[in-house]
């Protein structure tokens, strides 16, 4: 069955529950146009600063002595990314950067005998507990939706668009969430803070590998994926893990926006989850803290729309879209990523605490206008100084 035929068979009734609005102009996104791919082939994006940004993840940059950008900060960041980089380099000689521009190749075989599953609902509960045993913080399951699959993926030797057809007949997507360390996130912007991202990508690589091996050992197909092959945000929303925010992150009830997501495509029989409406998108409609705090002014302040800002914007989806060129340009100046928008988000809280739980309860209730008023009066959340973070480690 070709991809366009598969798209026609998608249950579009879930779109309303997920908050998705697609126009007739919708086109599946070609990964060659994402900003990180463009940084290697598009001369309007690639420059000495962008090359230096990528090189800094291998060799510590010189010339920066500001707190958060010192040798220890870059050393921790690069160490945090090390395992992820090891996985992504496995297929580099073939142009397959696994976990970023290509799915993760399997090292395990599929068992000849399939495990018989008599009670799918109870098996799904057990399966989610196993995923959390391996280290996943969140687990949701949703049917395959080919609209979110890249029309083409990227060959990272020639940086050209190539076939992105999945090598298997999969029915479900297992979406796993990986919570970022709040203490590190609160030091953004800094190389130190970027460690929070690197830690989770490295954990993803291990957890996805372990879970795909587990599924294949049960006799079912499984293909691991991190930040590759598909857009992960719509899948996370469809799997009931959170709602879309103005900063283009998924805001979850457990960790707010501090979550990275990975995926496993499988034909394992599992009960699927439904999108959840908590009232977060309604909150974001009236809150502009992330946009106000963005140094390059890359985030929108208006309502969701269909505007195509540049070639890194997906066409035909009504949503908040960032100007990725402005955003990445700021990253290259820092020589590390920036997530100030994540740090200042009112939902960047520890929801295990009483204060966090009270905030969630109020912010997603009829009292939301009062919370919005209070947050506006409170102003932007203060950044933790990187030197303070280091002192706490002593």
C-alpha cells in the first residue's frame, strides 16, 4: 500500500481531540528542509558560525569565558551527548545519521515464535511498566499516522533527500517521554544547560534500543526512532502525553515542557491512547512569556495560523510556528542550543511538589484567568546562574 493511500485511511476524527487543523494545502514535510539539515546545504543558513556550532560539540570552542560557557560547561555538555553521538555515527559511512536523519537500525533478530496476547488491555499496562523500568518517564501509544512522516529523509554524506519508507508493516507508534533535569534547564542559555538535552538523547538511544530488542524478542516487529523519520510532536499529542504550546513544545502534566520524545514503530498488539485536552493551549493563547523572552524574536505573539515563514515551516497546519532561521542563528552565536522559552514557561515547574500541583489545578480550571493575571504580574522566571549550579554539586 503506498503512503498516500495509507493517509486516506487515517481516522481523522482524532484531529479534533488533538486540536489539529489541516488545510487543503497540507504537505508532508521534507526533512531536507529542517533547519539543521539546511545548515549543511543551504547557503542562506550555513556560515562560519553554524559550522563552528556543530564543531563545538566535538572540540571545545575557545574565546568564551563567561559563566555557563567555560571549559567545564562545554565538557559536561559534550559528555552528556556522547552516547547519542555514538549511536548516530553507526551508519555515518552510508549517510544514515541514526536517531536524527535516519531510524535506528536493529541489531537483534525477531523471535520465530510470537508471544500470544490474550488480554491486550492488561498486556498494554504491563508493557508501559516495562518501558518505565528501562527508564522512560512517559509512555503513550497511538496508531500510525503517515501525515507526520517525512516525505523524504536526508542522506548526510551528500545532503540530499532520499526515500523514507519504513522497512516494515507497522500499525502502532509507541511514544516515550524523557524528562529533562529542571536544575540544568533553569540555567538556559548556557552550554551547561544544553547538557539536559544531551543527557536525554543519550538515554533515549539506550532505552529505545532496549525496548525494540524486547519487542522483537517477543516475536514482533519494532523499529526505533528518536528525532528522525517523523515529526514527533503530533505523535506525542495523539498519544495523550500533552498539549501543544506557543513555544512549539509539548506541555505535559508531569514535567511541563521539559520533555524529549522518542518513538518505536511496531506491529505489536497494544491498546492505543487518546489525545487529552487539559486547557493548556487555551492558556498559551493568552500567555506570551516565551515570545517576550526570545532574544532573536523567533516566536509568534499572535494566534495560531497557517503562515509559512520559510522553507522550514510545514505547510497546511494551523499552529504557532517559529522562525527557525532566527532561532538557529542565535544558537550559532552562543555555540550551543537555547531554550529560554522552555525556562520561562509558566509550566516549567516540578509538579511533584504541592506548589506545582496547585498551579496545575488552577491553571487548567475556570480560575485560569486569575493565574494568567498573577503570572503576568510576577514577570519572567529568573535564571539560575551556572556558577550557582556548580556550587550545588560540591
